[in-house]
C-alpha cells in the first residue's frame, strides 16, 4: 500500500517510511484530505476564490504553487486537518500507536475534576509535523516542477515560474517575486510552506476546549468530569480564514550569515508563529485565466442585498448580473395521522436568484 501510494500520489521517502511504521494512520490521512476539501469550500463559499483550485488536482493551479495567500490557507488547513483527524482517532481508540491525552497539569478551576478521554492533540501534531513537513525538507534537486511535491498535493491526491498576466486585462504581472532569484525562491517557498504548516497545527492546539459530563444523584451534577476536546474542523477553518485576511507578505532577505523571511513593508510589523505568510500576490479571480489558476466568477451566485464579499458588486467584479426566477417545489403543511403515516401538501413558490455576467 505504501509503495503504491509513493508511486501514485508522490509520497516522499520519509512519508513512505512513516506510512510503513504507522499503517493504521493512513486512513486518517485520507480522511484529512476529504475534510480539507469540504471545509475549505464551505468556509470560502461566499468569496471569489472558493477553493476551486483544489478541485484541479492532481494538477494544481499556479495560485496554489507560487506562494500566494490562498496557498498559505490551503497548506495551513491541510496541516491542521492531519493533526485534527489523528488526534481524534487517538481518543476514539482507532489507533493503537496512541491513546487518550494525558490530563492537563493545571488544577481544575471549578467544581469538576479532570478525567474522561481528551483528544490527543500533542500526538496528532507530532505525527502531522513528521508527515506534513517531510515534503518541504526534501533535497531541492529531487523536487518536482522546481518546487517540490508538497504534502498538500499528496494529501489531496491531486503544480510558474514564467511570467503570467492576470486575466482582467490589467497587465499586472503574476510571477515569482523579483526580489528573489529562482533558486532562492524555491528555498523561500519551502520555508513559507513550513511556517504555514506549523500555523495550521498551532490553530488546532489552541482550539482545545473543556467538555464535561455530569455525575450525581438523579442528574444533580454535583460532580463534573471534564476533558479537553476539539471543536468541528470548520471552526478551525474559520479561525484560519481570519488569519488569511491579515496574512503578511514576506520576502527572503540576508540577515547576518543566513537568510530570513521578513515583511515586505516595515509598516506591516513582525508576524508571529500563528500568522499566515505568503510571497506572491494573488490574482483577483474575476476572469477565467488558467495561467494564474483563476476560473473566474461568471455564473456564480451573488447576493444583491449584501454589501460583503458575496455581494453582486464584489462577486461580479462590476460586470453586472442577471436575475433568474426559479420555481421551487417542496413538501409543506405536513400532518401526522394516527396510525401511522404523514400526509403533506405540495407547495410551489418562485425564488429570485442572481448570477454574475
């Protein structure tokens, strides 16, 4: 299985070795890939970029391989999903390599005691780091398409370095940042990916919240047993979406004997380990242009009354929209009859929708 995965999905040597030593964890990797796609598309459903780039796998579009803000989010979410699914698998008993999380060291604050089976985020994050970061630590000479077979590509089973123009006719160049030569860009991109991978795992670690079960006579809840558990992955996806909105553009600069990723503008301030970073500006996704990974917004639904990202003005990029009336048929006025069936009427209504030109 692991050998086939290496050939078919591009696992690097370290990932293949990890696959062989923890075979039980591989179904969790598949589950993490599925959850990444669903979560990303749900969280960004109201944006021009709605995670359509993931659907082009196994041939990733340029906006997911050139270090954009969108790539930062996809990598962080993918890394978070691995840590998340493995941590939950530990607490559910699906993996014999790990067990429930150890009780927190800090004393209980309130009328409860630590117990139960907490999600083992520590083990999940450690496993995720080994698996997810391995692809970025490969020998650059062995990388595919000049930037390497990332774990995100592996996870989703699903690649510019030439100049590309946006499809909006603005003539703005979408390319490798001019501050970095091609060789340094590869190294900088790997460092950016590793940073965003870590930010995704840290988002999982900081999302643990107490969950409790009551004990006592007749459910009096005189004593509570609590443990730390993870919320839905969608909540972590929303947290990373807020990081996406304020992501920092960085550039590789020489500092002393080495190089560091520093903000392009000093006005941005320093970024933390929890923040997302990127090295290439994103396309505007208004028009279809495969060269930059944009499928455009033509035909996308929009909200005429909204003033947010899903508004017709923003979603349609000022091109206007068309109003479509659709007849909706559904069951209504349902009534239960004894015994034992439910009888409903058929209701028809006209629903007004709007689509971008």
